[in-house]
């Protein structure tokens, strides 16, 4: 029995480290062996429709729209559709005033139907070949739009997006941890794009409208993740641009990041079940990316719990004692990171294990939320309910 438990511990440790250490190496090798070129054209300037779902965004919506209009893209080829999802602040009046001076802006007021259903209504109203999903707290630099659009000159590309950069310089664990995490994610997205298509995205994404014309099936799926999986499942590539950026204004603190990840995990799992071909490994390299990048990682807290239980059962032998010691040191660093976070200390080395621990705890709550069916796409002021 001890040998079986030791084997299971090694297997679970492998699953814990696989997404962060082994998969990146495999992906790097694949990007060398199976790299597919993209034929970009910076002179390609099709009509674009920007879609923005907004809830109580009085501090952000005008700046967001102005950044679109200030971009280095022909104004006569831009249309902006905004859906206000039952906003109770000044968002609607701001949109009304903006409409008076911006002819290519349209806005619609909905009675709190949720982000996914707002986007569904906006997709129906879009008449351009390409739609650009954008969050209201985002700002687009001048060169980003034409650079992102240039990928669409290649008919094999169905969607593309770039990196999101936070405009605040947060020393909180939520902001700092997210920055480190996203740098890692940036590499994975780029390498997946080189091979075929990335399976993880941000809120801002340029898409061929025909590939998402039916919108979202319910209010439980994660809109940006559903979009790119829908595109790639139809045989088109989703490309991550690692050079251009979009700015995100909203600050990130640990508590908010915790709630956001709960929602993302629950909605992400709801999204995956709509793509059974991917889950059943019928899509080859794309299925491999999905499991390696997303699914294996999501269940990492389950692996950690099982490792602890099996280590306790092996406590009577040297292997179990060493395994428990390593876990004790790790969780001690988590506690130290939490204490230092309360004291506003800037010791980064302890913030990383704390962020990882909080991320995994949020994964557990997200999994529970998924199985209880409580997630939806209704915005709260700091995220989704």
C-alpha cells in the first residue's frame, strides 16, 4: 500500500507542476517544430464594430470610447455599440451626451440582463465583417487597432487579441501576483499561437463576426473564453499579439482577484462543456492545449489536498515525513506572505506563494460554484455575482 501511495503522490506532484514547468517546455519545442506563419497586412482596413457591455462605468466609459476614436484607424470605418446593463449611475447620461457629438456611436439600455445577453443583443445589431469586444475600463493606444486588424488579412485567422497592461502600479498581492502571472500567460499564449491557436484570452478580442454570430448560449459561460474556443473549434486560428497592448484602468487587490477567479473558474468550466469535441480529444493539438493550459491547472487544488492526505498516511516512513516537511515550509511561506501583505510590506518572494495559494483556494470555490450552477454573467461593481 505504501508503494501505491508514493506513486500517487509523485503523480499528483507531476500534475501540479505540469502546467507551469513541463507544458511550457513542450510548447516551446512544438513552436519550433510546427510553427505556422501568419500573413499580415498593415494596409488592410475593413469596417469594424466595437461592442462594449457596461455596468455603472461612469468613471471609464467616456475615456474608453475616446481612446477608440483617437486610434490610428480610419474613423469612417469604425462603429461603436454600447449596451448599458441596467446602470444606476451616470453611465446612461454620459452615453447620451456622447451620442450627440459622435455619429458612429449607438447605445442601448437594458434591464439588468447580464453581460452575455447584452453582448448577444449587440452582436445582432453589428453589421460589419469584424467585431471588436472591449471592456469599458480599457483604453486602446493609437497603434493597437491597425496592428491587431492586420492579422485578419490572413484568412486562416478567426480572432486575435493582445496583452492587457494595468495602468496602476499596485504593490498589493492581487496586482503584483496578477502581473507576474500574466507575464507567464503571455508566453504560453504566444507560443500556442505560433503552433495553431491559443485557448486562453482576455476581455478584448477582435473576431470575424460570422464565427460568433449566434452569440453565447446562456449566462453561465465565460464570454471571452467561449469566443476563442468557438473560433478555434471551427478551424480558425486565434492569435495572440505579444507586442501591442491595451490598458486596463481598474485596480486589482487580493480580495477582488479572489472573487474574480471564482467566477472565471465556474464560468470557464461551464464553457468547456459546450465543446465536447475538444474535451474528447477530437481536435488534436487544440485539445492538448486546452487540457494542458486550462483544465489540468484548474483542478490543482484537488491535487494539493490529495498530496497532503496521502502524505499523512505515509507519515510513518521517511518519504511521508519529507513530503509533510516540504508542505509545511510552503504553507508557512503562504502565512508569512499574508502577514506581510497586512503590514503592506514589499517582500516579493512571499507574495508569490500567497498569490498561488489564494488562486488555488478560489479554484476550489469556483469548482463548487460550477457544480451548484450558481454562476452567471450579471456584473457586480467589483466583478460578477
